[in-house]
């Protein structure tokens, strides 16, 4: 793998002007694609689009086996966790969900998969194969479309064209559609259901939602993107009032916290789910592993009694230390800011996430005091694995980038990888994120 990356760096240095032109072509292709978009209803802000680097992420076939194994282990742990939550009041108390959410979590969707769409974000050491968890994503898991399109755009990359590496790419969009249809068929008995793809559209990643809609339509399946607040319910079906489509299933991209924040505005949707008149792909029980509280709950004896000894050892090895940010823990967190990262208990997209490595002491101390007892947890900050890469549109030379590896799991099976890099302490769009295609080297 290092040899392949060195070949790319050498080629870029030997063909710098050509590579810069290539990077510009890639960027223009992105900006002329659905990957450039504006937030719905917000004309004041500029366009949002994917930013990338010139060297893709290369993994080995052994890395792929590592990913498959860790995804299976976590999925099994989450299946047990969800079941324990439903049966054991002591486990339920670990999460502290409100009664409305508890009621929704108890509803079963009618298909076998505990979690239809999951992404496990990890800090992966490419030299040793060791890793630590960053977070788990279920509600609103995204970027499958971006991943596939960015792979297509490799055709503009001059090094890719010149070296033609022997690699494997794992596409995501078609396997996603396959997985969703398996779930819907199991629950409804229908092979050609009418599907709503729903979110609060002002917060949604719209290019992907419409790409999923198109993917279903190309298969001869009626599918419509619709704001979850605009659905109506007649006691038998959820309906899109604009098209009068009656839906058999709904793929939920609205994260649970947004659902709770808009509870009174989505009562038709909620009633249909409670009545069992819609197949909900992304049932609310997925909030159990999605919640940041999972990082603490998995260490608790009340939950660990449901796991095998190897599963407990796996958890203790790969999950960072986590605890509530309270008045009692302020001093511990202030004492060594570089060892901690603060996250809201409920949130997404790195909103409200603060890494001590990025903040000066005096600002960190005040931040910790302000956030104490305000619904935040503190996690051990995991040093990132860095690789050399280059942003040919903004920098002249190579520099180290922190890596975050997102592992997709569809209906319990490893499906592919989302690779993000940053030169900051947090890898997220608001912290100078760069996304690159992910490739697996074929064994010689």
C-alpha cells in the first residue's frame, strides 16, 4: 500500500502542471454535478460541494477482511443491546430516553434486520490494523451517493489514468437499494412497493435523496422524496398530498433528535407508524446504537452481562473512554485538554463537537464550564492516523492529513468505505474535511 501511494506522489511531482490541471478538472466536474447544491430555502449562503485531494485511499484485501470482521462483531453487539433494551429495565435506564421515544423504540418494523443502514466511523491504523471507534451512525446515515460519484470522477485524475492500478471498488448505491427492498418485502410482502424517502428537507442531503429516488424509479418502483412534515394520513395509508401517492414504506433519513424536536408537526407520520400502516425502514430502535450514550452504556455491567467474554474484550479494546460532562468532571477535563473531545449526547454532522487539541487552554477551560450539565459527554481523544496527500488547488506540497474511516453496514453485512481526511483535530465538513474515493488493492 505504501508503495502504491509513493508511486502516486512521485508521479504528481514529476507531472505537477498536468496534475494541477487534472485537479481543476475534477473540481469542475464536482461543481457541475449534483454534488454541488444549496441548502433548501437558504439563498443567502453559497453553494456546498465536495472537496477532495489528489490521492485516493488505498486499502489491502487484509484491511477488507478486518473491516468485515469488526462490522459483524459490532452488529452482533448492537442486536443484543437492542434486545436487552426492550427486555431489561436496567438497560433501558442507561440511555435515559424520554417516554415518547421509548414508545417509538418498542414498535417492531416487521423485517429481520435490527439496523438496515449503519456506518461505523473509526480511527484505523493502516500499519497495524488496530482501531478505535469515533461514532456510530444509523439515523440519517449518508454519503453513499457521494462515494459512488467521486469514484466515477477518478476518470479525470491524471495519475489514475496513467498508472491504472489493479484495484477493487465497492459500490454503495445499488447495494443500498437492494437492502432496503429486502426489508420492505419482508415486512409488506410486496416486491414493488411505493416508497417515501423522507427527511426534514432543509436539513437533508438532497442530492442523495433524489439519487435514491431515481435509483428506485429506474427499477420500476414508485418512489418520491417528500418532507416528513408534509405527509398526510387517512387511517389506512401515508399519502403525499401533492401526488396522491399512497406509500407502502418509508425510508427514514430524519434523525431521531429532529423527529423529537418537531414531534407536533409530524403526527400523521407518527400515527401511521404506531398503527403499523407503513413499513418504516430505519425503525426507531436504531436510535439505541446511534445515541452518543451507547459509548457509556456498552461499559456498564447491566448491559455487559448480555455479551460474551470476547465481545466485552472487543468493546474495552476499541471504544474510547466516555463519561458525562458534569460539574464533578470539569476539573478532570480541564486538566488535560489534548486528551479529550466533547460531544452532545444527541447530534450529528459534528455539530457542537469540540476537540481540546484545537482549542487554547483559556478558551477550553471556559468552554468546559459552560457545557457542564448541559447534555454533553466527554470522550478520550484518539490520535489520528496520518497519511500524506495533496490539495493541488490550494497548496503546492504534500502534507499529513488525519484519516477517518467510515464503514457501511447494510442489513448486517459490510458494504463499503467512506474515507475522509482533514488537517484539523476533527474530521468534518466544518473542519476542512476532504473526501477521497476508497479502493482495495487486488492481491497479486
